[in-house]
C-alpha cells in the first residue's frame, strides 16, 4: 500500500473534494488550470507530508544508526520541528544529550526541508 492508498476517505469523497476545489478556483478568466487544482488537493490532504515521511525516517536511521533507530521513530514535522518518538525515557535522555549533533546530521541530509529543531517524547515506536 502506498501513501495514496492510506487515506480513510472513499474515492467518492476524494472526487467530491477535487470538484469543489475546481469550482472554487474558477475565476473571471474561466476555469482554473488542472495543475493548480491538483497541487491544492495534495496540500489539503497532506499527501506530500506522508511521502516525505519516508525521507525523514531514512535520514533519522542514518544519523542515529541502526540500533537506536530500531527503538525510535519519526513522529512527524510541524513548524520545522521534527518529532522523534523513543521507546523509553533513557533513549529520550540519550537523544537530548546528542541533540545538537543529531540536528546537524539531519540538516546535512535533509537540506531542502529546513528543520529548526527536534523534540523527543516517549511513545510507541512500532518495534
């Protein structure tokens, strides 16, 4: 299953979203360009962020190494702050001590993202 299939909404709901956006985009010069409508739809439904999630996870594994990556996961990014979920508080403490090093490594790999910081929390990691 890819990121496009992971949405809980039905195909009919997605089509209705698309048609509503198309109608709203119609301006004084006539219908909107299909590319503009698709870009808006992608942004509204969060597909781009889902696809980028794999990039974040791969970068995280490369920065912390396979052992620590097995016990942690990327939770998401919001406002330039990357959230890392760790299996236990000892890992959160380890990551906190290494925060500057980890942030630097992530910025070197994810140059196009603009990560401003990292936040760590304890939670389920899917291990």
